[in-house]
């Protein structure tokens, strides 16, 4: 097994931390959205329908965040142990992060200014994972 580059070690640690926080945030969105949905059903009326709609959106968003958190945790493990599959998983996870940022901007739920740091970080990570040294560390040719 080759020596793990320092940058990969840093990515693994940050992915682990980010994955854990994503899981927590996703669970809060799912359970918080479920509470809003339940309150909307009980409340009835126009406000109730709006609460149900927002609750469903929160649950869907929460599930997506949980999935991204699990991907980050899997990448953290794979990068730490230099598993060959982790290289592709890292590229896919960062691609999904870029896609989510663009969708947030297009949907109007976020501004470009609020997403720029995440976009830049994802782009830098993709670039780094594609460098010859990192590809070789993961056993990619």
C-alpha cells in the first residue's frame, strides 16, 4: 500500500467531520419536517396545507442530506485506508455537492454569493483528486 498523501489525510478527516454533521442535520430536517407536517394536518386550513408542503420539502431535503452524509463518511473511511473505490466516490460526492449548489441557486433557495465557497471548495477537491500523485495513491492509472 502506498503512502497516504497529507492532502488525502486532511480530506478524509474533513469528510468524516462533514459527514457526521450532515447526518445530524439531515435527521433534524427529517424529524423537524415530520413535526411540521403533523402540525399542519392537525391545524387544518390554509396554514395547515402550507405546513404540510414545507414539511414534505424538509423531509426530502433531509433525506438527501443524510445520503450525502453517508457518502462523505464512506469516502472518509475509503480515503483514510486508500481504498481504490474511494477515489471515484470522492469525485461523485463532490460532483453531487456542486449539483446541489447549482440547484439551490436556480431554485432560488440560495444566492450565488452564499454558495460560492462550497462551489470553490468542491472544485478544488475535484482538481486535487485528479492530480497524478493522488490518483496513484488510490491505485488509479
